[in-house]
């Protein structure tokens, strides 16, 4: 039963939180999660989180968008229904490519942006109608919460967290 308990340390300043994270990590405790009302610069590095690969995914999604744009315009404007627009020849894709650059750019950005958002939501497990996992509503306003699992070290954790400037420390049964 002890393994399902977590300790919640609440902070009211992001600088104090950052110092607390560094101290807790220096003491070799594993921080389960941190809830903040706004992004805290450097928090991911202080927690020792691996860098995200969403930029690589975005580049690949942009390449897919560019390929779709090229294939779509080649089929529509050259193969399926060639049109004489402003005297431009419609015999080959390469002759018309300068006119297609804006469409290529827009579809690259469209695919990268939309697929990146979908990937972020799926990776974060945030799908429609999902119940919020926020343990304390104050973290959406002006407080910061650090969650650490208790493994028979509640007193030691409580002492360290009280030294770091936590304004409130609670032990919670974590049964989600």
C-alpha cells in the first residue's frame, strides 16, 4: 500500500521550485511529475528529461506535405486537367513549378503544423473527453506542485521538501 502513496510539495514561486527540483535531484529522488500554471524555462533539463523529438517529426510531416503538394499539383494541373492560365504552358510540371511554389509552401506548413499537434496530443495521451489529471486546481492559477512517489522514505522526503521552501506538503494516496 505504501508504493501507491505520493507526496505533493506545493510552491508559490517558480525560482524556488527550480531550486527545489535541483536539490531533490541531487538527493537522488525520482520526481514523478511537476504541475505548473505556465511553462518554466529549464525545468525539463533540471528534471533530467530527455529532449523531445517533435522537431524531427515536424520535419518528416513537412516532407510528407511537400510530397503531397507536388503529386497533387502534377496530377491536377498537368495530367488530369491541363489549363492555359495566363499563357503558361501546361506540358510539364517543371515549366510551371515557379507558379506552384506558394502552394508547395502552404501544404508543407499545413501538414507539419496539423500533424505535429495531433502527434503532441496522442503522445501526451490527451484525447477528447479525457478527464483532467491535475491533482490540485491551484496549479492552474499561481501555484506549482512537485509529485514524488513514497517508497518507505516519507520522513526523509518531508524533511528535504520543507528545507526547499515548500509552502505546503501533503501525502496523497495515488490511485488513478
